C-alpha cells in the first residue's frame, strides 16, 4: 500500500494545477484517468528501502569496484614494464594521460546518453568496453599500443561512474541517499585496493600481461549480467508515459503497488518549472551557475590529487628506493583509507550536512600530505604507510561524497548530465596529474610530489566551500526547504 499523502504544500498544489496542461511524455497521458496521479518523487523518497532497491545499489557498486580495479592496474604495471622494456618513467605519461582523456570524454558522453536512453544500457556498455579493452592491453607489443588502448578503456571507465551514481541516487530513499551514493562511489578506491592485493600476487608469478587479461575478463562477464538483471531508473521511466506499465511492475517489486491506470507526476520538479528536455545549458540556469562552477573546480582539484596517487604513487615510492612490493602496499593503504574516509564523511554529511564535513576533509587531506614531507621513508616505513592511509582517507572522504552533492544539487532531468559534466571537468585535473606527477617526481622527488597533493586539496577546500546548495543535515531537513532542486 502507498503511504497516505501529506497535506498539500504550495509547491504540490502548483504541480497539481499544472498537471492537466502537461503534454504527453511530460508526466501525463493523452486521455483522462480515473486514478489519482502518483508522485514518483514522494513514492521513492519516503517509501521503504526494499530488497530490490538494495540489490540495485549493490549491482551499481560492483560495477564501480571493477571500474576502480581496471582503472588502477596501470599504476601497478608501470614499474614492471619500465624494467622489462628498458624505458623511462616519462615515456608512460602519454599512456596515463590518454586514459584520463578517455575518462573525461566517456564521463561527459555517458552522462548525456544516460539522461536520454537510460542509465541501465550506459552502465552495461561502459563496463563491457573497459573490460574488453583491458584484456587487449595484455597483448600490447609496445607503449604506443598501450596508449591507444588506455584511451579506449578510459571511455568505459569514465562512463560507468556518473551513470552508476545517478542510478543509485534514483533508487534510494532520501533518508539513505547520501550514504548509498557515497558507498557506490567509494567502491572505486575499494576496487583499487583489491587491484593492489591482486597485483602483489599476480605480478611476481604471472606477469603484467596476465594481470590485464584477468582484470579485463571479470568486468566483461559482469556486463552481460547487468544487461540481464539491472532495472532502469523508475524516476526516469516516469518521464515517459509509454514506459508506465513497466514502471508499475517495477514499483510493485519495490513494495510500492500502484493503480493499473494511475498516471505519474514528479510534483517537486514540476513545481520548480523544470523542463524535460533541458540540456547542458540548464546547469547554468535557475541559480545553478555558481554551484556548477564550484563543483567543477572542486572535482578538478580533488582529482588532481587522487589521480596523482592512483597513477604515480608506486613510481614515487620506487624512485625513493623502496621495493616494488612496498610501493604497491603504499597505494593499497591509500585506497583502504579512502574507503573508510568516504563512508565516514557520508555518515557525517547525513547528520550535519555537506559543507563542514567536506571542508574538514579537504583540510585533513592537505595537512596529512604536507606532514608526510617530514617522514623518513626508509627508517619509518610503518609511519609512511599510516600517513598514506590517512591521506587517502581524507582525499576520498571528499571525492566520493561529491557525487551525492551532485545528486542533491541537480534534478532528474539533468542529474546525470550535471554529475558527468563535473566529473569530466575533474578529469582535466587528472590529465594534468599524468604529466605533472612524472615531471615533479623526476625533478623534485617526494617533497615536490607531496606538496602537489597538499596544495591541490587546499584549493579544493575553497571551491567546495563556495557551493551554495549544500546537502542539509538531519536537523535542518526537518524544517521547510526552499531548494526545490533537491530531488
């Protein structure tokens, strides 16, 4: 049974008045209905968190685990390939950069397509693409081939993140949304952590080629499972009357039965005057320009720091004279800390809102990176690993919850586009890291590298503090909201 409707608010009254004038495809049908309209936003936001919804979140998270697993394999392989092929570290900068360029393009294109053809197909296609291309990297004869293949793999790796986070947000009740979206995105460093453990076993025994073969086969197989079992976003389906029969079936499976002839509306978004076909330009309208630019800069700086670690941390540690096994352990510690930090920050955001937890996490990331400059890597290996874990905890405590912030700021019709655009701009910071990391390690060693991480996170602090529509904490959420964009 659906929960009884609460007394109508002015926004819902406005939406109800406008309902009869909305054209076919924009939340209504071309003929009269006897059943009352179902508000899809209210139904999803305040209903139970059913087993099907939890399964969808788990499937989205697993796709991102594999995303992070494949995305970070190159960082573990570079020191081994340098020795095997006898080439310098700088020769791998184009391969790292083109992979990140592919991620930027993949993020933007996938977000655009996910808002038009659906989240489900885009996620499955992205996972299949990076899986198949990762297998191909294992057959690469030289660095030029790896450079091309990393670009193609990057298209899929970049495409999976915004689509999966958007699908999670649209399947999860409001009460659990921040934690669920963060849990999905934190799966990226979790995948990187698993990649580190995997690499430490496979590289010495089977070599880097087998590492890519196995690493690509797993997501390729999983993509077929996604096609077979992953449902489409109910919030997106509600926007198209032709999909309402399938939507009613899906809602019944989610413990939200509806009348057989009931139409669907999204009252809050309609009341805000939002249009179904708004595109990229909508990110700068209706008071969103400041938030969009601030989110873009936040993503840029955080990804400059995080991808400097993902791509170059093992190389920096080996350049300082540490063995390859310890270098891999350093990135594993970074990712493990990231998992804990992201979940902790998500919990804090659900209680206190997003502004101060994100600001404190940025400050902690900067302080921990700069503090590591005083550690002797050879004499204090345990302290080094702890410091890298703490730094990863704070960096990913910022990056992963930023997807939940995007889900809050942008509404359904531009949510995937907004998230993907921020992520695509952030990839420019990641691309910069591919060249800056190699150059700084070569010229200034660990001291310069750690300074890069610290100052990037200070800049992220400033950017994210400028966001206007932050997620509100539980206490603030109990008061009437003036922000209709938080779907």
